[in-house]
C-alpha cells in the first residue's frame, strides 16, 4: 500500500437512499456512527430559509416533515452523469450546483467520521454501482468523473473505487469452497450483481448491474396509483374552440421522480397548472396537483408512496395522501403492487441472468444467492431471483450495511481492493 494512505482511508457507501462510512478494526468492519446511534443515514439534504448551514440525513428529513421552509433533496446520486449536475441554484444565499451539494454532503460525512475517530481521513475507498446508467457507457463514465469531483470538493486528496456488489461479497462471510455465489444488491437507484467463489481470497467471475432500484419502484407505483388522483390523464378543455386534451405526461413523470421534484416548484410550472385547473373537465384532481406544487408537497407524496410500498410487501395497504387532502388515500394491494412492478422485477431478473452469462456459468451452478440492499426485502424481487437460480440456497444478509461493511474491510488496503478512477 502507498505509505500515506495507511490508516487514513475511509470506506464510504454513498447510496441513493442511504449512506454510511466505516473502517476496518482488527480485521472486522467498524461502522462509524455518522448520525447519533445509527450506522447509516438517509442521503438527503435540507437548505432552510434563514439557516446558515445545510442539514443532512435524518435532520433533513425531520425538517421536511415539520414543514420548515426551505429546499429538500433526496436521491442525489441519481443526478451523477446527467446535465442537472451543473445547474446553478440559490441555496443559503449562495449559488450552488449538484457538485457543491454532494460535495457538502460528503464533506460532512468526512468531518463527522473524523470527529468520531479522532483522526483525519485524507483518502476514500468509495463504493460505486457497476453501472450508474444502464445502457450509456459515456454517461456512466461521466457519472464516475462527477463523483470524483464531488469527493475532491469534499476535501479528500484521492480515492479508489470498489464496485458495490463486490464490496458486499467481501463482507458476505461466504465460506471457502468450489461453489459459486451470487450477490444481489437491490438498492434505491441500482441493482448490482456479483458472481464469485471464495478460495484464498475472493475470486470474482463477473460484476454487472442495471439502473433500477427502489426509487424506480416508487416512481412506477406513484404513476399507477397516485398520479391519477392528481390529474394524470385528466382532460383539459381547449382554451379556444371545442375539444379537450390530456394533461402533459412529463409533469407527472417528474413529480414521481425523487430527484426531479425540486425542479417543479418554479413559478412557470405552477402558472401552467393553475391554468389547467381552470380549464379542467373535472377540477378536483387538478386542484390537488396545484396544492402539491403550491405547498411544495412533492417529497411528502413520494415518502407516502415509499411507505405504502413497504407496507404492501406484508399486507394489502393504502398510500396515505392525507397531507394533500384530508382522508385521501390510494389502495395498494399486494397484487396491485406486483402487477405494477412486473416489468421492473423482470428487468432485475434478466440483469442477474446476464451476469451469470458474463461469468460463463449456468443458473444451476449458483449454490447461494446472497440478498443485500433495502429493495431486496421486496418479496416479488426475492421470488424472481429464486426462480432465476433454482438450485441456490437463499441467504439474507444485513440489507442496509453489507456494502459499507465490505468497503470498511477494503479500506485497510485500498490499493489491493480498490481501483483508480478512470479519468
Ligand atoms: N422493507 C422494505 N421492503 C421493500 N423495500 C424497502 C424496504 N426497506 C427499504 N426499502 C427500499 O430500499 C431502498 C433503499 O435501499 P438501500 O439503502 O440499500 O439503497 P442505497 O444503497 O441507498 O441505494 P443504491 O445502492 O442503489 O445507491 C429504498 O428504495 C427503500 O424504499
Ligand atoms: Mg446500496
């Protein structure tokens, strides 16, 4: 190991939904409590009006839920590699873009870890999905370069990357043996796979992934079950002449997409919706939409969808929309959830099968499937993967900490486990 990285490298899992940091202590992962008493923190930020500092994690979520005035953002990782990265906005009286915002988030992770450990961390071993963007190699490379830039702004001198499913494999505790194991890491933004065998060290046969995770599930469920209550598909009378047209789909796509919600609160969107409300054949749904934009309730709606998704994994549930209108809810049965997510789940299954092909093995060769990532708790996902690997034993590891555990272990020797950023 290069000498000056020794003992100064922080393992960081910068996740779409949750982030965490850790180091190796006596050969075991030690997760640093970045938030009081918790090994992970929500990847969210809040810029309060009149505040001097950005708040992050649970504090940011609390500020949103308390209805404090300000700008909330979540799913920041999904913006990497997109043209939104460089868009400047005013926050805390300063012009900032997403490099600044993600940099500030990572900088706070760094300084809190340093305060907890009474030392400095100049270097990072960062997780990254195998593919930030499924089909577009250039975008994928741009996303990695964007993330490097964010780490530099956070004050790290240098970093190495370890792909997230391989990190989970490192920490999986799979015993030595000739059999092949498959890591299935379904997070908030991506699904990542790693086929490996444990011998003297970990022998990786293939890593692969697709841009599909829990935030995509939220989006699909929102579009199918909630957005119709807010005017998706509603008819708007033509201002001049006869006839009517459906509301523009792009508006609902954005409102159902975590990272795009803040961009809807601009005056011109509200003006357009106010006009549609006046001309709507049935005004009620458009009134609700106007309320959501005017009161900036888009994230609250997204949280309600996410909570409904998690509940409907166990029983027929409701998406509670009383924040929009007293008593308003959207039923979400277990079957309804499965039907809505059929394509997403099929894509994940195909992603796993493609990884087996890359590894040069057959589904029957997999002796163990290790599930990690919050969205691997979803039963339709588990069932699809069990079908894909019919001979495998199913192993459920710490859904929210397996990746950071591996990064913490790898941080003891980032030159061996990590790889240099591409550019
Ligand atoms: N019990 C549950 N059932 C289904 N989904 C869940 C459950 N608990 C959490 N989730 C979902 O898991 C996702 C977060 O998982 P996780 O923290 O592993 O993602 P992440 O590491 O932040 O994302 P990524 O690795 O894709 O960048 C969210 O979409 C959340 O809604
Ligand atoms: Mg993850």
